[in-house]
C-alpha cells in the first residue's frame, strides 16, 4: 500500500474496451455510409428531384467536390484511416497511437460542421447520408475526447511534433 | 550419484528447452493472431466497400412507359413529325431540371427538325413556387413566349425559388419579354392554365413518373446522362435506329 508510487505520478488509466469497440464500430458505419455516397456519385442514377426523397441538391451541388475529389471520397479516406488507426492500437496497444487517433477525430468534426453549415445556409437542403456521416464523426470526436479525458492528457500539445506522434 | 546428477542436469536442460519452445510458440501464435487481425480488417473493409458500391451504384431503376403521346396541347420544339420524340416531365424549381435545361436547349438547337422535344409540367409538392412558375410559363405561352419564359425561369431559379413574392419576379420576366402584363396576370390565375398543369402532372403519375426530370425517348423512360456528349450519343443512336 505504502509503496504505491503510481498515485504520485500521472495515473495512466486503461481505456475500457467498449470505447475502442465503439471507435471501430462508428468508423465502420462512417466508412459504409461514405462508400455508398461515393458509389452514388460515380455510378448512381443521374441527379434528380423525387416525389419521395426530395432533391439530391446536396450531392449534386458544386460543394460536393473538393480539390477535384468528391467529398464522399474524402469521407471514405477519413473513416478508413481512422479505422486503421484504431486497429493499429488494438494490435500494438501503444498509448501514443490511441492519443493520436483521439486527436485526429477533430478533422472529422470540423469537416462535418462546415458541410452542415453549407447544407443549412447555402444549399438550403439536407442530405440524409451526409447527416449520418456528421453524426458518425461527432460520435468519434466525443469518444476521442473521452479517451483523452480518461487518460488525463490534454487535447493540446506543447510541441507541434507531438500532435503527429503515432508511436 | 552421477546418474542422478546427470538426470538433474538433463531435467534442467529439458525444462529450459521447454520454456524456450513455449516462448517461441507464444511469439508464433501472437504473430498469427496479428496477421489474422489485419487480414480480417482488410478483408472486412474490402467486403464492406464492395457491398456499398454495389448498393449505391445499382439504384433500382423503375421502368416507365409514356402513356400520353405528344399532343397539340403540349409545348414542343422541333418538328412534330420527327421520328425521335423526347418528352420531359420537369419542375421549374428542381435544381436538377435547371441543371439539364441548357443541355436540352443545346440538343434542340443542334438537332433542330430531326427531333421533337416536348415539355410537360411535373411540379413536386415540396417546391412551394413550382406550380406558380409553371403557371407563369403557361401564361407567357398564351402570348407565344413559352420557351422564352421557360428559359428565364430556369436560368434564374435561385433568385425566386425561396421567395414569397415569386409572382412579382415572374411578372418582371414577363415585362422583360415585352408581354402584355394584364393578360399575363390573368393567365396566372386562370383556371384553364391551372387545369393544364394539373393534367400534365396527372399524366406523369399515370406514366409512373416519380422524379424530375424524367425523360421519355419515343415513349420509353431513359436515364439522362449528366453531360451533353452522352446525351448527344443517345439521340444519334435513336436517329440511326429510326431512320
């Protein structure tokens, strides 16, 4: 009891499995969703307005392509990379990997916030699959914050290089 | 004594070897586990993406056949006797229809009398100004400026789509086109025009139209490609087959 030195140093709590499981599950959902949108972008039936689901104004808008790549494909890359990071942690159990993954989730929520803003105020139409993606990346961000909080590390780093440490 | 010692040493050696083997086995099984993990993840991801691509790429395309042939009451461009007849069911407030408008315009200009292009109204419920826009085009049509109004309405779609005063905007277009404004306004509220738009809509419903733009080529619904070249090819093909 008296020899418990760990309490004086920063307690490095382990992250419960359910968080890791949730990170993986949600990025799989995001990956499925954005793959579907990408396929629709390249192969789907041409744009139209429908009696049943309103307009495909969002996926047909000029904002649906960034740097020549459809937003949906950016989404695929993001979720795929996220999934790989989570699996990398499962494989290596390296705490730095998990911290990087947790911080990386901000990319998704910033992008989602921007596209939500575009949908509501500029395009004035919402697209269901884009909303699913927004929910996924928000969930990933919240999970990321939970991870950092449990590990007692701050989101911000003193050194720029520390943000990019995966190992 | 000696024998016992040897066996002791041997035993120790045996134990050491066993331990080493166990460690080796452990490392091996860990490696296999890691390999399986990554293989599973990659295969799963590939399968998932493949499935989603199949799902997203092959939207069930409902077939539809045009019930009502082109009649004198339809707005048409080109030659009414042409062998290639295009009928578009369209909604002035639909962004996709506005996207296709210049493509169809170019098509009519290029193919001229070789084809007929007919426009029918299919104002969707979710578009608050779609019907009014259809009335405006019809009202301009009474003064023989249907297509001119049709173009103006589509080209300026984002200026009136969400406005409460769209009627004023359309009246402005009527003025631009040099129409008799009183007559135009009468047209906007005339029952005849309202009935015509509703008739177009109902004929669309009968022909299984459920989205705009829906285009029928010689009575059969076609998938309209989003670029002019492919559209041109479809028409050329139809001309070849119907000559």
